[in-house]
């Protein structure tokens, strides 16, 4: 979670103008190079607790592949389409991924699940020194930022 103190309804972003773009040229270029169109359309920065809780449900219900599918769609929803990831919009995307509406509503309103998710986020924040993405392997911090695939192979070779 990038901004843990963000209120549940998010924080307003400044207007997206040529003098103050929401997405800088470097990020735009990097995204396009891998097929991601960062548009800056969404006018609020979200609190991502509900998104993290829904990703945990996707993992439980459908395994890593389902979790990855949901993550990709949530990222596109927010970063490209500019749709704010509130409970309703997250539920819509979850249904597109095959998750059951009732299970998602229960998960997104389950205080115990949300507290458990927040605890996991807090634990990860203590482990991570900085940078997004930050990679942890077998519970140990490894590196941050985008990496060449060879870096991952080197880590995997050390782990096996």
C-alpha cells in the first residue's frame, strides 16, 4: 500500500494539465513500452485496502492465476480507464474475472478480513525499505524497482 494514511474515499488529485500532468513523460514512456497506457484520468488517489482484500479473496477462490487476472484488470481499470477502485467498481471487475458477487461483498465488508489484510500490509511495510515494486522472496527482502529478467533468474538460482 503506497499511501497508508489515505482515507477510504481517497484523496483528490490536482487537475491534469500540460504544465502539471498526472503521469510524467518517463512513466508514460515506460508504460507504453510494455503495453500499459498510464492516462492519469482518475481524479482521486485511492486507499487500496479493499483492493488488497479482494486480491486475497481471488487467491483463495481461484489461486495465483485468478489473483493475477484480477490484479491486471484492477490496474487497467484505474491506471488506463480512470475508474476509481471503490467497493462497487472492484466488485464489477471481480465479477468479470469470475468471482461471485456475494463472496466479494462479504469479503469487502468483513472487518476481520480487512484487519488481517491491514496487518499483512503493515508487516510488509516494515520489511520493505522503499521502491515500488519491491520484491520479497521466502520472506526476505530482495530488491526494488523494475528489473531485467536475468536478475530474477539469479535470485531463483540462489533459492533452489
